C-alpha cells in the first residue's frame, strides 16, 4: 500500500531514485511496527519516547 501511495503522490515532485530511497527508509520503520518491536511511550496523551526492542 505504501509503495502505490508514495509512487502516485510523489511522482510529479521527485526523481524516481529519490522516491526509492524514501520508500526504503519507510519500509524499515513499517517492518518494526508490523513485527511489534517498535514502541511509543505515551503519558498524559503525549508522546514521551519511542524506540525498538533489540
């Protein structure tokens, strides 16, 4: 889903090579979220920290 969205929304603004680098960065973060190894700490409805488990 991210690939399709990024390709369509950004194609008129960035070179394909730049889009591909951005998608690789996003994919790494998405993988961490999907495998539940990235967490966000919230206190009083505010983000106070985030990170991943090793």
